C-alpha cells in the first residue's frame, strides 16, 4: 500500500506546473477572454458598428460629424458647393490621377452615379493633383475625366480642403455624407458597389 501511494505521488509530480508555466497559462487565458470580448462587442452591436474597415471612424455612424462645406469650380467650369446637395446622399471621393488605387475605385462610382441619377444620390470627385502641380492639374484632370468616362463632377481640392477633412495620408478616401450633411462612413480603400448601395439605401430610408 505504501509503495502504491509513493508511485502515485511520483506520477503526479511529473505533471506539477512550475511558477513560470502557471504564469503563461494565466496570460493565455486573459488574452483569450479579451479576444472573445472584442469579437462579441463588434458583432452584436447596433447597425454600423464593427468590425470596421481600415481607418473607419465609428463616431461617423452616429451622424454627429458635420461635413465641412466648400465652394469650388469643376473642370467643366461650374461652381459647386457641398451645401447645394443638402437633401441628397453624397459620396465624396478624394483621389489623384496618379494613384492606381484611386483609379481602381472609379468604375464603382461611375456605376453608382449612372444607376442612381434619378434618385437623391450624388458623387463628387475631389482631386489632389493641384497640390503637386498647380499649373497643369486642371488640364490633366480634364483629360482624365474623358479617359475614364467619369460622369460626375470633378474639382481640384486645395490645402484648405485637406485641413478641413483631416489627415489624408493615403488615397483614395471616400466619405459618405447623409441628407443632413453629416459624414456617416469613411473608407480609405475602394469598396464594392454593394457597400455603397447598402449604406445609401439605409440613409435614404432613415
């Protein structure tokens, strides 16, 4: 009997954890719990909550960030202001003609403008070309509009616009603005047409 008890203690001793091993296990349990909390928090929230695209600001989803107004001339010689579009949902796209990623997202914007031309939807392209080439930017943008078959207004952004709309470190950047002039979504990469369609229809039905 004593021999059996001794063998049992010897067997259990082989599986006894050191302080360091226990510390690793507790750390792992804490990280796992934190991940579960994050996933639940970002999948069971209100509409418009995470998981979020890169550089998405969840405060926009609450409609409490007013889009800065502007008055600028399009490459077609027409002056437009963002306030002119009050009552419409606006997709405001900051881009540059030299940005390959910007170019990749333009067909979706053309499609949205074409399909929703009879509804309260508007797309505005805000080119940053003039920041690098003030003199040749307008002509370059005119040619770009023809080349790409763009069917929505294009304007040249100035440094004031960059300041108003925040840090635009990478292009393209897309803002979806509701009928009251509030920014509701922000993307820093081209997104599928289905994304625009879902966001816009939700905003029009509010």
